[in-house]
């Protein structure tokens, strides 16, 4: 039986490069997948987002992603354990460092998955959003990559954000109105705290 690792070597020799793509949702995946494939990479989406609240919203985003990936003939790796306690442990009480804790949790898990499954590299759809802290994501991903001995593939996907969202709209995909956690939901809907347009 051929191992994942030797398959990776074979594919790289053949000119295609496997990359584990941490994927937050279907709309953000569209441009990232287009760009990676155009650049000669062979992406595998990886869903690990225990930051999404409430659980019904988590399910809705995951279902939308699965539906979309069928159209691209891509099989995602899904961690649907929903580590709610772990996310809350990191985020509650972190104040303005909440997003740093959230990136750390998701990207460290992604680097670990990449190492365990024999991917040489990983990247993330978080890099497509102009609403996220881009520099902090890069810094966190680089640290996670170094901890797990894999490469972090940095691509600034932001120029394709509008294009990806427009395609999602055309396809009728579910487009979430807030980032993910209960705090971002509060910021989105509570008039006393509304800060973002997302
Ligand atoms: S706002 Fe978004 S990135 Fe920040 S903690 Fe909440 S879900 Fe994570």
C-alpha cells in the first residue's frame, strides 16, 4: 500500500503540490481554491472551526461547504467534534486578544493535521478576508508551521475577496452575517456594540 507521504512526493515530482487548506466557510473557500489550483497546487480543504456559535450556525456553514465542494469534486477533511469548551477556555476573558487565541487554536490544529497526514504545507482561507487581522494570522501560522515541521504557504488572497463573494452569491451559497463566535454575533446585531459590516 502506498503511503500518503510517498503519494505527496510523487505528486510533487509530477508538478502538483498538495496543500492542506484550513477552510472557514464555503464563500471564503471559492477564490482561495481557484487561486491555489491556478498556481498548480492540489488543495484539500480542512474544516476545523469550533469558534462558530451557536452549533446550528456551525452546522449550517459546514453543510454549505460540503455542498459546494461536491461541485468541485473535492473531499474535505472535517473535524466536527466541535471543541466548544476548548474555544471558550481560550477566548473567554481574552478581551481584545480573543482573535489571537482563535487563530492560534485553529491554525495550530491545522499544522498538526498537515504533519499527521503527510502534507508538506498548509494555508488558510482566513487570508482572503479584509475583515481579519491578516498580519496576526501570518505570524500565528508561521509559528504553528515551525512547531510541527511543515511549511506555511503564504498567499495574500485578499484581492480576490469580492470575486469570491460574488460567485457565492451567484451560486446561492449560504453567506454568514458575522465572523463566527458569540462575541462577533453580538458586535454584528447589538446596536450598542455594532463595529463591523460583516
Ligand atoms: S471575531 Fe472571528 S476571529 Fe475573532 S475570536 Fe471571534 S470567531 Fe475568532
